C-alpha cells in the first residue's frame, strides 16, 4: 500500500470520532510538552550556573588557612591563621602558571556617613582584585599598587552599600567612617545582582589589605586568605600544584604530612556544578518521559478498540485483495499519525509552557532544537511501539471470520 494513499485514509478513520482521537492524543501532547519544558528548565539552570561561575572567573583559585591540631584535637578550617603577605608575594613571583594574586583580610564593621550607618563586610584586598574576580566598576577608580603599599585610607563601595548610605547620590570623593576611621570613597562596584546566601558581593566595601591590617584588624603579619588567578583555565590545575609546592616549602611541612592550608579551584567547582545540572536535566526529562509512555498505552488501547470496531471493514478489505502487510501498514500508520499530530501540538505546548515559567516564576529556561527533536522522535517511536501490536492483531484476522463478525 502506498504511503501517500494510506495517510489520508488514516486521517479519515481518525476523524470519525474526533473527541476520542483528541483524548487519545492528549497523552502524547502532555508528554511532549512536559519533556520539552522540563529539559528547558534543566538547561536553563545549567546556563545560569555557568554564567555565574564565568562572572567569577573559572581560572580562580582560593587559598585558605587550614586547621590546626593540638593534643589530638582538630580545629575547623581557617582556625589556624598561618597565611602571610609574604606567602602571597612568593606565589606571585615563583608560580609561572599564576597571573595575579590578591591577599585578603575580611571582617565586618559599622559604616557611618552623616546620620546614616550600615553594617557590612569589609574586604581588604590587593590592587589586582578586580582582574582576579572579573568585576567592573560602576563609577570611579580602583586603588593601585602604590595605594596598597602606603596603606591609603580609600575604599570602593558595593552597590547595595552605596544605595543604603548615599541613597543614589554621587558618593565619589565623600568621606565615610569605618570603625571611626575616615576613608575616602574613590569608586563604586557594578552590581552583581546577588542577594542572600552567606556572602552578598553587593553588600561589601573593598579597601587595601594593608590598610585593613594596620587600621582595622591590627595584625600586619597575617592575612585571612589569598585569591589567585591562573594564566588560563587550562593551567589552573598546574597553578594549584605550584601553589601547594611553594606553601609546603615555606611552611616547612614534612613529606607526607597534612597541609596547613586549603586550595579551592573554581574550575573544578564549576565542572562539578555543571555535572550536577546535567544530571538534573536528565532526571527531569526522564520523569516527564513517563507521561509519554502513558500516552503510548492510551494509543494502544484505542487502536485495539478501533480494530474490534472495524473487523468487518478489515474482512472486506482482505476479500478484495488487501494483504496482511497492507492491513498492518494501515493501522500502524494510524497510530503513528496520531502520535505525530500529538507531538506537533505538544511542541507548541512545551515551548509555551517554558516561556510562561520563565515569565511568571522568573526561572531561566533554554529551549534547544535538540530537546524539541528528541521529544518529537520519542513521540513517533511511542506510536510505532504501541501501535504495532494492534496493527499486527488486525492483520492476522481470518477474512471469513471477519466478514461473519456482527
């Protein structure tokens, strides 16, 4: 039987009971729509995570102080303040896989300007902090190496601090007080749009780390951590190994002994996060695919009913020369047409649902041609798989018995 002749015949057969056809296709429509929308949510989450890590710099490494043991008792990470400005200088000079280094000193303090005050995070950092963190300024300038060297009392405001203290007015050149010490505002960070979590980068003030040591913490021999930027993401692991070797030598750590510092590699964290979102996408797509299987069962059920209702028709077709494969092909085509029609409508439902989720829930979604093609092919496969048994049953009917059927 010719395909071009079979499809119109199949459409006429399906149109005899439009409501039943629609309800049968509804399972495929919902299944395809669910697969596309769930995959788009997962891929959108992956894109959002990648964008967040890219904004921080995937070649970024963090060096933190480790834990200290005393008489069998182990402190937590960071309890042993053993990092020094000389450690940061050694990393910069000796590690050829390292591009920039920024010693960090962190604390919290009350900031006062006129009759306004705000409690925020104070980050003492190096002159290359902007380059390392892949950050930009909204206004003003960042402090340079000379300002760091002399311990200048200058600061860069986070966008949230700037808004709360100056309420949108120009803050450049004004004097604020941090722990009663006057600091001149020379710049404002561009907003990262982050809130909540353990650290909001918009709610902070950056000052030279030497100023933080001398004026805020009172400890000039210690720093809290070191931010490091590798020359490239490819060499970030090499940079990590070089830093480990340099610090082990400087801290006189014996071979086989535990490090008294910890290095976090942003590229490894980013890869882990990407893998997690990939698993999430597969999980969401797998859950949504269950509805496609349910739709396939609906197709099988309705095709079995259709075969029963059309036994005499099948007998007449066989009596005028239709072969088994012609009957098989006709009913299988009906099942495929039903699933493909549902697939087309389901694509529209899935795309529309993804856009609605993005608009009303504020979630980032990403609709890809691959997810649409996957859902559509899956719908077609469901039609073939679940339509084959009813079609084969119809083709195996005995013509004489079929003609006698009432």
